C-alpha cells in the first residue's frame, strides 16, 4: 500500500493508494483517518480495483483551512469530485463511513455522473437523517453528543485530557492497537482534532438537524447501505426512511454490529461490497 499526496481544490491531501483496475474512492469518518480502510483496500485490490483513500479536509495538515465555514457539504462534495480529477479518473465507485458517508451522500446528490456506485456505511441519506433528528425522539437522543462537538475548545479539551482518555475509550473495544496508536498520534497533533470537529461546526447547511430545502434529493446511483443494528448513533427510523430517496437500485444490509462496521463485521461486508462494485463496474 502506497502513501501519496494529492492536489485538490487548492489543498494538499495525504492519501493511501493500493491496487490497479477500476477506480474506487473511499472516504473515512470521525474520529478516524484513511487508515480505517486498509483491510478493505487490500481485499478490493485483490479483486481488481484501484483504491484511493484520502485523509480528508481538516485531517491532512495541508488541507486544514481555518474557519468552520470551510467545512460545509458543498466543500465536502466538491472535494470528492476533485479527488477523481487529481487521479485523472472520469468515474469511480464511492464508499464512505460516518462523516465520509455524509460527504458521499452529498457527492452522489450533486455530481452523480462521476460515480459508478455508492456504498454508505452507517449513515443514512442526509434528508432522512435530518428528518429523524428533528422528529424522532430516539434519534434526537442518539445525536445529542453533537452539541458537545460544536463547542469550540470545550470538545477538544474533553477529548485530549487525561492522555486522550475519551478517544481511547471510543476505540478500545473494536480497534487494533496499531490503529489506536496511529489515531492518538494523529489527533494529538496541532489542529487535527479541530479539523475533525469542524465538520460538525460548518455552516447551517452542514447540520442534519436543519431542513436542507431539498438540496440533497433523490439518488439514482446504485446504492448499498450497510447499517449496524447496535449503532449507538444511528437508529432504525432514519435508516429505513432512506429508501424513499432512492430512485435507482438500492439494497439495505442490516448487520448485528455497532457503528465501527469495518472493524466489527469485516467478513460480513467484504463480499457484499465486492459484489456491489462488480455488478456496477
């Protein structure tokens, strides 16, 4: 697996690259980096895919603009298309987890012609998610942590104090020690944690608890949505309501796992993801 830099949207991104063949772009979530995709990239490379996983806006030191206004859905969707441009790819498969999945929904909603297929892990369609946060008490409770994440300085201190105790607790039951060490080193560096939190702090348009006015509408891109039924952050209502926004091929894969799907259920997702990509290559 190779490390490289990409120039996209006037910023410099670190990225992992692996394999040859049909392009696949993988977008990580919070609080992780492109490291989360290493096992899936290995499997996809074996199946004839060319994988690119950037450390996204706010995570790469050279792609960390100041100001939460630089972390809206518009920016995240534009980055996805710019990654393809930087690679010289006209089209690619798209896979995302957590905030990477939120960015992916924005990308297939705004530039659907760039993506062969779409695989969302954990996060439902943004409109379905927003509606659930506004109207469903269970989802409101599950999303309550976001209020902390939006408090500048307070959230950073909470995560970094006592040798990153909160961060370590998020990973402890599911992630390997190598992953934990890499993430702690990353988020302990200057500005890295703020860069991740800025995804939660962006302009009103990035907030799933506000009506988006239909900007992210129906999705025709062939979609595989993978959801863990034990996910502490995402409930069933938003997951099931995603279907109403699908006007193209759509499959929902429910698993008996939590939020960290790649770490908790790799053997259950690898086959379906490969099959989905091959069906739409």
